[in-house]
C-alpha cells in the first residue's frame, strides 16, 4: 500500500479567556501566521447587528443584556462555517464553544468532519484590569454592550458557563495557558511557543 506525502499538520485550535482578554486580537495574529481562518462568533453577530438582520436584532437583545445568544442559533452558524473551503486545513475558533453543551455540539461537528481539536489556548488575565480595558474600549468605539455593569455581568456569565469547559479540555490534555496581561507582541510569541511545545 502506497501512501501520499504527509500534508502539514492541520491546526484546529480554540482560543479562550474572559471577555477583554485580547482573544480577538490574538486570534487574528495567530491565524494569519498559521494561514488558517480565525472564526469569531462575535464578529458574525456584530455584522448581523449592524445590518439589522433578523438574527442580528435577536442577537443584539441578548448581547445588550450581557447574555449569550442561544446555542441552537450559534451551533448552526458554526457548523456552516466549519464546512467552508478555507477551514479544511485548520481554523482558530474564538468565542465558541462557550458552554458544555456547545462543547458536545462541536465534538459532534468535528467528528462528522473526521477531525478534532489540536489545542486549546487559554489567555489568563486579571478581572479588574479586564473591566478597565473593556470600559475604555466601549467609550472609544461607542459600543452599547461595553458598559461597566454589562461587562461585569459578562464576566459572571463567563465564570458560570465557560470556565467549566476549560476543565473538560484540560482532562483531554489540550489546554495551553498563556499570560494575557503581557504586552500584545509578547502574548503573540507566547501563543506560538505554546503550540510549538505540543
């Protein structure tokens, strides 16, 4: 039996951390360096909100309250995105999965595609620094979902719903922890080193 030359190892990654940890910035940088798409549910929701689509209006009502958009909507959106051509060689998920139910949904999606996650990158940050960072961003960008009250609620929701999934991935040996409080360029280097250290 002959085998074809081995393709480069596909990078199927997830970046996690509380709101304001810098996931979006780092996801774009890392995805670019690995030549894989950064798939952000937040960006998809915001695009729908700005275009005032039916999904966007619904998503905005949850986002403004500091709550997550229902799993059924998010799961369908992610499933569709992962089947696109540019995601075949790998992807970097940012903002999904956020709950244990979404972890199961993602496991199912990836199994259907004959793949699995390679690593979960966890950005660790200090809560008060994150609140300050997000309040400043909200004022600069005029974002209605970045008031201090809403930010603190989002951090509570993260602790309740998202933090438990880190344990799941920890048990699978996938989690790589990086200090998200370091300067942006240092965080990028640390993330790349965390992947090379696998």
